[in-house]
C-alpha cells in the first residue's frame, strides 16, 4: 500500500518596509529540489529574473510561469532565528514550499515519530525542534511494503 504523506508547519514571513509579517503554511517537501512560493503568498517581494529555474510539480509536469527568484526571510513558530531562503517564485497552486535545498543547507532532519523538524545548532543558535503536521498517513505506516 502506498499513500502520499504531506508534511507542513506554520512559518512567519518576515517583512520590512510597508508590508507586515504574515503567517503562511509551509509544505515541507524533501522530494522537491528547490524551495518555491506563489507570488500571492509574498506580495510586494523583489523578484530577480537572473536565476530562473525549471521546476516541476508533484505530478511531474513543469510549473509554467516561473517569474524568478526571491530571497524570503522566514521564522518558525516559537523561534527568534530568521532564515533567508532563496525561493523560486511561480504561478502555482501551492503557496509556499520548503524544498530539499533548504533542508540540506541547514542540516534539517525530519523526525516522523515525534512529528518534528530538527535543526542542529548553528551561528550561535542552539539546536531547535519545530512541530510539524502530517496528513495522508496510512493506518499501516508501521508496516514495510515488500
């Protein structure tokens, strides 16, 4: 039995200037090599058209209308640590995805048993955990296919 499981958590998009900080639900997708956001999730963000990437949706089809890359600052709930995340900005129906690029750069591990992201200590910040939500899990998650 195969069931697709999604992982998500709440993040704050940290904004300077006339835009206010905003809460978004971030999909955590280790199968996606690049982090991506819809322009509607970060209105007014400065987009660089110098680094356009070809990105694909979960269905394997290319995402059309990639607008460029933006550096988005985020903070996880109950944390003061701010991360700057290079994200592809595209016309997509998934508003905010943290991909394998973010997870690898920051050494993030996913602990499914505890429903947490694990961040190692870095830059004077202690190790931290962030609660995640999972959905689509099978009743047979504890059994291996084979």
